[in-house]
């Protein structure tokens, strides 16, 4: 057994292990480990060390790929639990379908979970906040870092705010995750909105926030081409949410019912 006595030895060991894992991952044919319909094709777009610990991604109007790396999962880095999440900018500069340029766009984020593009930059959920990042000088690193919303409860890491996604209403929607909170615009700290058991949306222009659908937690949110809303969590792989909370709360006498329906083709209880 080798005894490691210096930090440089730890770095060297990590580099060696990362290289071995990277080589293994790159050698795998994705088609051999994923089951997909015959009409689809799957291939490796990026792998370590170009991207590490990815949990979400988006493409902007220039077809650049931004990836959320939750490197601080689940308890932060080191004894002081330093926030160490990053946003990675991935680019395919020669058009061969593989990433050949990887840049750290932003770093030092608290458990980042999701990302969506807006006006040349990106919104990122990083509890207890939602932040906006933008590169204005062309060096591929964010020089704008602005807090947009605050007040999301930072609790169980698996239940943090997530799922930032554009809706057909030109608002950005998000999933509560289960931890809840009393959220507010960074410019209007005295106007708070409880999202206990509720998801939310906000206008990217004036950051007006509203509650949207009842939620039991979970990770992930998506809309189809008709604006129908789908979400997921670890014991149910897909749910359809049909009726917004505002309609239910204003309809006195309406019988109580669950507006979320499981549409999983393999049952409601997934293996954990």
C-alpha cells in the first residue's frame, strides 16, 4: 500500500484515475448500453474531462451548449462545505458532432440543478438562489453574475429547486423539488411568495413570480409542443400535470383530486 504524504501526490493520483475512467467511458458504444427506438440514434457528444458530474444542459440561440456540473453533491467540498458547482461551455468548432472546446463559464455555485438560455446568457437554479450569467467580452467566461430570485430553501440536496424551462407563455418555469421556500425578486425583497408544495414561474423581463402547479417534489420539468406539462421523481418516471393550481384554489366546492397522473409504461413505483 502506498502512503500519500503530499497534496501533489493526491493530484497526480486523481489525474491518473480520471484518465483511466475517461478512456473506459469513451471506449463504450452508447448503442450497446441504451435501449432506444429504431428511429433514433445515440452517440457520445462529450465525456470526461471535457465535462464532469453533469446534471442538466441547454443550448442557446448560437447553438452553444451549457452544462450544469454539480461537483459539490451532496454536501459541498471539504470540511467547510464550499459551494463548488460549475457551468461548463461546450462547443463543436469543426462540425464533426463532438465537443472539441470546453471552457469553465462560471464556478462557485451552490448545488446547481438546472439551466435555461435567455438574451445571450443563462439562468441557473443554484439554491437558495436563481442566478443569471452572461459573457459580454467574448472570452467564454461569464463576466455578468446577477441574482434574480432568492428564498429557495436549501435542504435535502435531492429536493432542491430545479427544472428551469421555457413555457409557451414566454415565462420561465421551475420545479419546487420538495424543499419549498418563500421566494422573492432580488430587487423586491419585501414581496415574498410561498412555494410550499407548489411549483412556480417568473417573467425574465420584470421577474414577476407566480405559483403554477401543485407538486410533491421531484427532479425535472418539460413541456411538449402543445404546452402540456410533464415532470418526474425517483419513484415515478413520468407524470402528466393537467390542472394548474390557480384554477383549483379559486373553485370553491370543487371535489378534491390529484391533478397529476402517472403515465409511466412500467408502473408507478420505480426501483430505487
